[in-house]
C-alpha cells in the first residue's frame, strides 16, 4: 500500500440553518442556551437580533464532512481539531464548510496517511464563521 490522500485536495458541503434545525440540534446536543431555542428571547438580544445556532452545530458539520468524504473510499479517524468561532450563524443562513489538505504523510506503522487540513465555514455573504485545522488518519478500508 502507499499514499491514500493527495496534498491540495479540497472538498465542501453546504448546510441551511433553519430555525427548526437550530432548535432541534441544540436540544439533541443538550445545549439549552435560549439564544438557540427561544426566538423571542433571542430577538431581544441586541448582539444577534434572533436565533443563532450553537457553535457545536457548526463545528460538527466541519468534523462530519471529513468522516463522510473519506469514508466513501477509505477509513478515516479523527486525531486533532482546532476550531475558532469567528461570527454567529443566524437562522436562515446558508453555510459552506470546506477542507483543504495541506499535508499527507504515509505512516507504515499505522498503514495510513496522517493528513493535515485547513478548514473553514463561510456564510452566504462570504464571511468566515469558523476557521479550523484538523489532523486525521486515513487508512485503507478493511477487506
């Protein structure tokens, strides 16, 4: 076997943050901040003026994209994630999450590539809502 992941590879997915999806995710994640659940409360907050998604929701979409993308042809395992929340994601926003491979190093002992990636989540206005880095192990699928 040999290298599985190429440097420069980029992949993305888009997500719509409806009020219902924000409330549902927040409840499932046990994040009971009223900014994610109570439209009236959130509308009264002058910083946001309405419901915003939990940072956990946005970060999970970034992490999940790695697993979804690489599990089509290989077996990925998360090792490290660093995510910086830059802006709130409001109800009604459309967010594109994207990863770019910056390094891929074959590790014989692990029978896979240690892959470093730069990631981001960008809203429909082109504003970065999350800046991220990750390191994952990508191995061949078991036969």
